[in-house]
C-alpha cells in the first residue's frame, strides 16, 4: 500500500513540474539567489502539503524521509518549515491561479462543455461541537459565520477547473458569475478552445447571465430557470424566454459534474484550511485546486492510454 502512495505522489510531482515548464515559470526570482531551493521546489512542496493535509512542521518531517521525491526535485534535504511558510507568503494568488488554470493545456478537446457552481469551505479546524455547544455564554460563543465561498468554472467533460473566485461571507452566488466566466473565457481563448455550452443551477438565473452566455460566449445556454411551470408569455426577459423554450428539449444534466469536483477536492485535500489570515487561506484553497487539476490530468492521461492500447 505504501508503494502505491509513493508512486501516486511521484506522478503528482512530475505533472506539476511539467505544467510549470509549459508555463515557463522562472526557477529563481533573482540572479543573486542562493540557489538552494527554487520556485519550482517551493510550489511542488506546498502542493504536496495540501495533498497530505499536514501542518508545515509535520510535512517537513515527513519529507525528510521521502528520498525519492527529494531526488526528483534535485535537492538533498527538505527545507525548514519556516522556509515554506515564507515562500507561501511571497507567492501571489494571481500567480497560483495561473498555474491552476494551466492544466487546461493538457486537454486535447477543442470544444469545451462548461459549468459553474459554488461551494463552501471551513476557515477553521475547530469542531462544530466546540464552536456551538461548549461555550454557554452566547456573547462569547464562537460561531463560524463567514465561511470561504469558492466559485469554480469547470470543463464538465474532463472535470478540470478553468477559473475560480474565492471570497467570504454567505452572500449570493450570482455575483461571481460574470467575473468567473469572463476570466475562464480568456483562459480558453489563449488555449485555442471554444465553449460549446454552459450549465448552471437556478441560483444563476438572471437575464444578464443568459445574455452573456449567448452573446459574449456564443455558447448554448443551459442555465436552469426558476418557476419553470410559469407560461412563457409571463416570463420576464428576452433571453430567459428563449431559454425556457429551449430548456424543455434538454434531457441530459451535466451540472452534477461540478458537485463531483467539489466532492473530490474535499475528500482528498480536506474541506478546512489551517491558515488564519485571509490571504494565506486563499492560497491554501488555490493549492488544493492545483493538486486536484494535476491528479485529474493524470487520470485523463491514463484513461487515454487505455483507449489507445
């Protein structure tokens, strides 16, 4: 069982290194660097830490005995846990998001069936029993009100995350529709891929969203409608009326693939984060997505080899 886990981690390391090479990420930030540990080593180790769901100190202790991974990265020993902490602070969230979306380049499909959805992550590892029951004083009771909201734009066929947005507070999901979809369109345009359709649940049912899918994306509008039993002549909005006429002919529902993506992320890397500050929490979530995309592209490649051979 141990050998299988090591083999899986080595595949994960190789896939992340290939992605960094394709994106032409610099190994060193300066020519005056000590050249002991480079950016590639820091990114791979931080991603592995999220995959193992360990603290910085525990993870570095584990890596000291993982000689095969250290040899693959070209280092003699694991860095000190404070080195990884400082590296995580230096890395920008926009840079990590570029790495996360870079895995879409491994997909060979030209036409992409897409979908958008949101989920919640816990900003603390404290148990629900501790946060709601143990403290009797209501004023000092610790409640987790502002959870981490993660909205993702996904390739539903390959189940790879294209773009995402992280924020706080339990506000409505619809506010993230336009920025996430437009960001995903830019990424797909750079990868020379075309959007075939867009699936979403009833929470994203708005006239401006339907218009964006049809006019800007040039894709099939598969956003589910509220009050589907209401007659078409009483439905507000030109594009919502068109969607209601077309939605009756739709049989397959691909939106469940979004939930599959969230389920895998939470089961593999955990649904909680260890950091306290908002910026570091966002980076932890991005590393969870990097790990997911890397492992998903490995699965796609294995399935492709099985079909060929």
